[in-house]
């Protein structure tokens, strides 16, 4: 199975590394616009083969899309990340042009690929890819919910002082500091609602920390994070290539689901070899429904900036 990742920067290269050493694909092509950069990252990752024990072929390319031909999954991480104090939304002007051009070049060489969009503002970039490529909605997947949910489970694990892998939880809605919705009501520790262990105040703090999870790291690192984002992309690519039928919150095009249409926003999806195989309609309570509608309004406003 072949995966192309465009953008060999922090997120793209970390994700390529994880896909390689976890043997998720047999071939990875890294593409970047910076002369020699993707080739360098590919060679560096290849030189971990003998110490980490994998055989994945990793190839780099400076904007030569012929090398990406026949990819099963293509991942778009090209674009500008945010700096401290910036919102994801402020990146729209620069990243829209990059994502559209890259997506069209990828489709030319891999007409059957499933597209994973990572560049921010991710919901709007996913919508842009959906609208400009004309592919069926199951083949355009925005990655944000995997990362936000893993941050949510991390903060729950810290508050509970229990292993993160014993915790279940999901973040839906937009992939933005004020638009994401950590579903605290449905989070559990081995199936037992976390509300049995944590006070309302403690749960509210977990939700608030999750929502600014990315901004906290941007403040600490001086640029946006890459280990958890890269691993989250690899997790999603694994679910597609290995037909895992995992339930993962992803940004997908909605046609009436959750009361929304003509928008890409995070909802729980079953992910397998066909990409989005099912949108799972979970029963939200009235407060959650109101948050989802507000989140969708904000994402829709951002989508309007694409037209200006
Ligand atoms: P980075 O700056 O380290 O890497 C971006 C790479 O894209 C650079 O190497 C750059 O040369 C390349 N690039 C720019 N224009 C290109 C083009 N036209 N063709 C090919 N390559 C091109 O940035 P980083 O940290 O990897 O972030 C990438 C994007 O992912 C940003 O938009 C960031 O906001 C977003 N992001 C999204 C997350 C999510 O959960 N959806 C999580 C973290 C980052």
C-alpha cells in the first residue's frame, strides 16, 4: 500500500516516520516545495530501518507529483502552521491556495486515492478539497478529531490519575479553540462514566484544557505541535489502509446529519478501506446539540472567507 504525504515539515515528517516504523504502508512518498527537503527527510527516516526493523520504502520529492502516482491514501499537511497568539482561522488566506493546488496535483496522479486533510483551518480546508475535487464524500477526510480526542483523553487521564489507554472519550465539532466539543458526558474510564470520579468543576477544566490544547503547545514550542498530530494522522491512515472499521471523529461533508448540510465538521465516523464508511448518529442532549449548531455556524462563517 502506498501513501503520499505532502508537506515534509513537522507534522508531515512525523507522520511519515510513524507510518514507516509501524509498518502501516509498504511505500511512503514525501513531497515538499522546499528544494531537497523531502528527499532529506525521506533519507533520514530510511536510515532508521535497520535500528527500528522495518522495510517500508520512503521516497522524497521536490514537487514532482509523478512519484506519487497510484497512492492509496494522500495526506495534505502543506501550508503554514500558527505562531503563538494566532488562531488556526488566521491561516486561511495562505493555506487555501496551497491546499487547492496540491489536492488537484495529487488527484491527477492518484485518481482512486482517499484524501486526508490536515492543513489548518482544517474544516474549511476539507470543505475546499471536497468542493474543488468533486470526489464522493467518503474519500475526503479532515483530521482533527483524532488529535483533539487524544488530548481530551490525556487531560482526563491526568485528572483521574489513571492510564490514558483505559479512557474512552471523543471530541466532535469544529477543529478550533472555541468550536470543538469535548463530550464529557459520554467519556468513560473502562466503561464507567468519568462523572462518577470527577466533579463538575474538574470536568469543566478538562474540557477547557482540551480546547486550548493546541494553543498551549504553540505557546510552549513557538510553533504548533507535531508528535501528537503526526501520530494522529498515522492512526487514521492505519484505519483506512488496514480496513479497521474504527470509530474516529473526523471532519466530513454533511448532508443533513446532525442537522447540518453543506459543511465539513467533526462527527464520529466508521473508518475503513473506503474511507468514511458510516457517519455515526449519536444522541446528543439539548445542550450538546446547541453547542454543535454554534460550532457549525462558526465553521460556516470561516468557509464564507473562501469566497471573498
Ligand atoms: P511546517 O511549516 O513544519 O511544514 C509545512 C511544510 O509544507 C513545509 O515544509 C513547507 O515547505 C511545505 N509547503 C508549503 N507549501 C507547499 C506546497 N505548495 N507544496 C508542497 N509543500 C509545501 O508546518 P507543520 O507544523 O507541519 O504544520 C502543517 C499544517 O498542519 C499547518 O497548516 C498546521 O496548522 C496544520 N496542523 C493541523 C493539525 C490538525 O490537527 N489538523 C495539527 C497540527 C498542525
